RNA sequence: CGAGGUGUAGCGCAGUUUGGUAGCGCGUUUGGUUCGGGACCAAAAGGCCGCUGGUUCAAAUCCAGUCACCUCGACCA
């Protein structure tokens, strides 16, 4: 690269098309979102990245309140005996649990697991709290951190410690639990669309991939720009599996002792990784406006000239008064340098204000998504920026949806399916997912029915998702 | 856990083949000129060459061990 920079921050990033993993890492590190810590696989989220997370939290929490959930907090440590009560759950999580063995210098009589997820502790509490059908449903959520000792890690996508929310609910019947499971899956899908500008597929996971201990697991999956799938939220119907393990019972109206039906659902800082990989381009990050910590950055041009800075600060105040998260960059750097830096950081809208603009009562406004430049009058600028932010959101969503549709094929044979998942999603028919007996019925092609050789070795690295939207088709994708 | 790669200044790297004063670019600090797409000049600061041991008069460099990180597998609600 022949471009010169006067800040280490301004370095070229890898070409997205040539080296997607490297591009992703570059974007994460060079946009000042996170850093590596000394503990392997643990991330440090820096203020810019955390700002995104705060906006995600706010907007998601608002949705949880609307669906009647309340926030609570449960312990970080889970005694080993408590964790062991649900057999499938233990088996699934055992390989990735971190253990506390000592308190100070004394060895503990019983090891403490650092929560990989909280069904177990929360189940134990629910067992105390729930006595009667009048106590149901219990609808709670907690925002917290969890630890999973992963073998390999990637920033935001899979870290040893991560931040998330986990919802835990208890209901009187299986049907109510199922309804809750689907309701929250829908909340996630709506959130992905309207806040993150990411189109997602809703689907049910295969038996092999479902949450350890769940009756059924549903997820939302998005396609990244390399064609791979990323799970961006899950919702589990736990049926009465955990209620039986943790003795969550209630006395029904007609005086019978019954087990509860529980659900759990979660989404994490992985969503940040997802939005980087869905929207980013060769210039760096592209943030969807609703989670952008800075929605509009104001760059005074030739700021040393009289009046420029003053006018720019007035404009900043006007933007903020309109509810726009705006910042001004008054640093003593060249204009070109600032353009590049804020583009890399993905700020949705850039506003340039120089002496010539002030003369003509206008500003130069540039959208991050298409880099189109326009000259707008200063008078109505805040209102126009607000509209523009919505346009950017819609534009990003449409672009991501277009990409996904382009990279999704419909398969009518195993060969097509296998070929398709190498670079995108595949639509294929799904019947029932029972252990190793899987059958595919062709529907879209309208032709014959055949059995799918799911036990072929080539298929082992394919992540299977079953979605059941309107057209009743099935989605398969190669996953991260 | 398998295969490959990398550890040298805040960041990116050269130097290791052939042992001999620790180098370059960017950034940082100071002063000045600039300022509408990655500015320029001048000066300065900044290093347990991942760690441990060995060979040697002498090790960033050779040998052995070890640790960490990265990529790809495996694994992963």
C-alpha cells in the first residue's frame, strides 16, 4: 500500500474477498472494538465495541419488557452436584466447563463450576419459588457473563468468556412452553431485522445439534459474506426435562402435583461478530445505524479558519438535540486521514463542514454504505440525517438479504446439497430428524422421494438446520 | 488433540542460512509550516530479540527444552 498514515490505527485491512478470516480479525482489532487479554480466548471489549453491546442490550431489553419478562441475577458458581442433576445437560457441557477448586488456599470439598449457562442454578431456585399454578408462568431474564472453555476461539464469535442474556421461563403446560419458545425466537428474528439489519432464517436444530438437555432447540441463523452460517440466537423448549432434574413442581387447580415445563433462550456478544461479517466491506466496519455508538460524525474542514469550528459545534448541538448520536472530530489531522478512519470505524453518516459550505449554508454528507456524497442545506439537516439513518438501515438489510438469496440454492439431490453448502445455503426437503435416520422428500422440484445418505463422511462437517417457514422448506448451511 | 506458521520498540516487520555495537517503516514526544481524500520539515524518546538451559572468547542468530499466539482440521446448544 502506497498510502501513508500518521497513526498506527490507519492501516490497510486485508481484502475481504481474499482472506475473510484475516479481514474479520483486522476489522475487530483495528477499529478499536476489542483487544486480546492475557488469558487465552478471553476478550477485552473496548469502549467502541462495548458501546455497540450497550445499544444491543437496551433495545433487546426493551423487547423483553414488552413480552412481560423481568430481569434478575443468579450466581456465577454452580456446585458440581447441582450441575450433575440433568444427565444430558452434564454430558453436553462437561468438556467445556471451567472449575474452581480452591477458596483462598483451601481446597474446596466440592468443586464449583463457573456457569457455562444457568439452567441448573435457576432451576434450583425455581424449585423453591414455584409452588402453585398461581405462581406460573415465571418469566425471567438475566444479563451476565458465562465461561466455556473452548478449544479454539475467535473474537466475538467464540470466546472463552462472553456476555449474553439468558431468559428462563417456567410454565404449566408443554404447549405454553412451546409457545414461549417460539415467541422469543420471533423476538430474536425481529430484533435481527429491525436493529441489526440482518436477515435471518428461523429454524429447528437437528437432534445432534440441539441444546444438551432440551426437548427442542430453535435458532436464528444468518449468512455471512463468505457464505457460512452464524447462529445469532437460540430458543429452547426444555419440556419437563429440567423440571424433573431440579424438582420444579406446582400444585394444579385440581390439586395435583405437576412438573413445570421450562424454556430458555439466549443471545450473546456474538451478534457483534455477526454484524461485522454481514455488513463490513473492504474499507472496514459498516455499522447499522441503530447500534452505531456514533451515528454521525462531524468533520470541520480547515478548522483553523475563523468561524468554522463555531459553526460546526452549533451543528453538533442541533444534531444531538434531534436525538442523533453525533460526535465531532476536532483533532488536528488532515481531512483525508479522518475520512479514512471514520470509514474504517463504520460510522453510518459523515458530515463535512468547511468554509465553502458555510458560505453556501450547506454541508457535505456522505453515507457509509454506498459512499454517496450529497450537499444538504444546513437548515433541515438533523431531520434529513434521521431519515438517512433509516435509509442506511434499510439499505443494509436489503443488501444482506440479496446476498443471501443469491447464495442460496435449492437442491434436489445429495450432490447438489453437498456442493451448495460449500459456498452458501441450500434449500432442501426435510422430514424428520431421528438419530441417524434422515429422509428427504423432494417438494420444490416436485419430483421423486429419495433417502439422503446422511451418514456419509462428507456430510459430517455440514451443520444441519431445519427451518419451517411458510413454504415449509429446510435450510442447510456450513457453519462456523 | 493433528498439520502448518509466528514470537525482535506501541503497531507492522527486516536481521537468523554464514554467531561479532539492535535495525527499518509507521506511530509517540517537541517546535514550525500545512489543512476539501491517508500532509511536510527538523529534532528526540523508546528493546530482558517469548522463556529456560546448553555450545562458544562472543548468541536475536547454533543446539535442546518449554510457553504463548495465529491459520486449517477435529471439537463446539
